[in-house]
C-alpha cells in the first residue's frame, strides 16, 4: 500500500513539473527583431549601398525564438543590435547573395519595447572575414 501511494505522489509531482515547463515555454513573453534592408551594388567592384532599413519587433513564445548563437557566413551580411550602449544580441548573419532585400531575424537577450530606439550595426563581410562596409542605424522599433 505504501509503495502505491508513493508512486501516485511521484506521478503527480512529475506531472506538475511537466505542466509548468509546458506553460513556461509556450508563453508569449519572448521577442525577436526582424531587420529588413535593401542592398544595391550600383557598379561592379564597388561596395553595395545599404538603405531602406526597418526593424520590426515580433512577439513569440520562448520555444519559437530564433537561436542566439548562429553561424557567421562568408561573404555575408551580419547584424548586431544595441540599446542604451549595451548589446542586446549576438552577431547574426545570412549569406550575401547580391542585390536585393534581406530579412534577418535576430534573437535577443533583452527585450526593448515597440517605439523605443535601437542601434542596428550592419556589416558586409567579404570571403576572407574582413568588413568591407559597416553602417550603424539608430531606428525606432515598429
């Protein structure tokens, strides 16, 4: 009788822990930023121009957040976000594929609010890992 009672108590405790974990990872209390920009290379062998940059705050559950540690691509477009002098993300990059619109999801470890200003550092990195252009934008989150 004592064994059955202990087993039931153990199952209830494990069930509560699992339910708490599921509730934690499915809450909508995490966010990430999508940085969107256009890259245009007007002349061959010239540095591309970065323009039309916007940053969107996207609410998600903890389990749906983009990873904070990502592969850095060479050549690539790398992004890092700062707020109030502190970095709030790691560098995130996507492969550079030429002219076009780039949308880069950036995972955060601090969550700014919509309308607050963030500094977005964008770097175009060549195949050897050197920056060939770097721009920092101060922009409000949409």
